[in-house]
């Protein structure tokens, strides 16, 4: 059994009946649960117990689900391996000695290890899809606005979405059916028109579908990952899919733009953790700045400090236009590129991650390598699109995921394409 999947194991019973009755759910530890510790994987919130439920947690309970614990995660969602957690790294249950991906690594590991039937994660730049790929499970990153973020501890508000992880695409879609929908507590939510439940789209019927493969998201991928990806494309062709190459020139700049935007928003969001409003106290001696600094020095780990510093720098008076404004321009270009691609194809496909799961400890000393591993997932968040990661096979005994990206609010098409591989 994989170690360190949960930060807090606690059972919370839901309603007596509902669509998720007899279903156990693991919840990422940045999603608020009333009366149950919610740490965000950080020493800063080691003792924080929320007084309310996130909207998604209320919906789980109403649907009859049984919550079995809060899962380990990269601190405040900042990481690709679930190794930056203040509570220690999580091991990949299907690839011992390797990372489970991140930042929702505990949630993916809980599903892969059978510790929960399904799980909730959050995805700011791939944090559901990456661990889904690395742990050999299905994960859905919904369109921005489909799922309420009320009760999600913010990292980068304009990018992140809560979404499901499950053994199959259909089970993930059924969980999405429960948590999706408008919420008066989150003004960014909306009610997209759909003809049927998301789970109904997992019918594998892809005959006549056109799948675009962005050459920029395939170039540079690991040889074993590419081989598995090509085999999966052949599987789709055999089911009547037309596979064509497309170009997304802007994705060359997507990782840079993503990290400037995400770190800038993190710098702003994490200002509340000052030892007064939230988090560890910095003591009561000296002036407020010293107390504030002491609290953050003790409470935050190295990766969080790195991102807050870089984000504060990017937003500072002399550099706002040079970095943050440029990143927003790049974001608009990424959206435009996707729009043009979807004029020609129904869905886009790429390897979810360009590499198989890294060995534990391998990428911690090289943050840049970790950031670049997100190259295939971050463009989707910049463009506010839905995406599904589904197991595509293995390379050298390690799981490989395939990502399907659909137009905004067209989760059904991505779900249908992904289900055809199962």
C-alpha cells in the first residue's frame, strides 16, 4: 500500500441516499470541510479547521457520498510531484519509488490504491490531469466556471478548477455531474447547456470524430510516451476517428505566461497568511513587519516562498507591464490559437505529460524541469477549456496518460473521446 496518501483520515457520512450512496470519496486538502482539518499541505495551516463546507463538499454529502479523508498535496497546490507537502511526499501506488504527480497526487493515489472509490482534486495548470496520468486513473479538468470554487483555498483564482478523479472516465463524469452547476456563492460559475448527464457521454462512440494532434505538444516528449500515444491514436483510428495534425504556435510561450500569472495571483492570495488572520503566529515581539515575516518564514516551504517572491516581483511597479501584462497578452494568444484549432477539429489530443512518472526526489533540486513538465497541461488552463486525462498504456512499466481537450463547456466531447480508449 502506498504511503502518505492522506493528511487527515476522518469519515464524514453523507445523506442516506443519492447518486453517490455507497461511494467513498477522498477530498484534496485545499477544499474546505467543516470541522475537519484543512492544511493545504502546509505548516502554515497545520491546525486550521474550517467552520464551513466548500460547495462541492456540500454537494457530495447531499448526494450520499461518504468522505474518507483529506488527501496529501503539494503545498498550496504548488508542485508537480506531491513532494513539496509539509507532511512528506506521497509514493505512487502503481509505480513504487516514483512520484504520483501533483499537486493532487494524494487524490490520484487514493483512487489508484483503492483507498477511495473516487476523489476530488483541483487543477491550476494540470494538477488533476498530471497525477491521473502518473497513477493510471481518469481525471477531468472542467471548463472554468462549471464547478464552484467556493471553499477552495485560492492559489491562482483565474486558472483553477475543482474536478474529479476516478478509475474510469464514466465514474469521473458521474462525480462531475454531482459537483457541477451554478453557485450563488461563486459569481464565476454558470450553468452550461447540456442535453444529458456528463456520464452519458462516456459511451465510447467516436465514429466520425476528428481528433487534432498539436505538433507542439508532441515534439520533445519521451520516446516511450510517444510510442504509447501513437498506439492509442491507432486504436482511435480503428474506431472510425480521423486524426489530423494541427498547430498551436502560442504554446511555446504558455509555460512562461502561466507561471507569471499563477505566481502573481499566488503572491496576492497568500498575503492573508500573516499569522494574524490565518496561519502560524509569528509571535508578539517587535514591529508588525517582523512578526509577519517570522510567521511566513516558519509557515511556508521553499517552493511557496519561491513563487510568492517571483509573483511579487512580477507585479512590482517597474515590472508589471514587462511581465504580468505580457503574460496576459500571451494568454489571449493561446485562447485564440485553440479557437482556430477547434474550427477544424472536434477535440485535441496529446500525451498528458511528456515524461513518465519521475523517481522520488529526482526533480526537487531542479524546479525549472518540474515547471517544464507542465507544458502540455497549462495551455488548457490559460484558455479556460475542459480536458480529460485517460490511461493510454505504459512505458517500461510506468503509466502514460492521454489528454483530450474540447471547446469551452463541451466536456461531453472530451469525455466521449477519452472513454473510447478504455
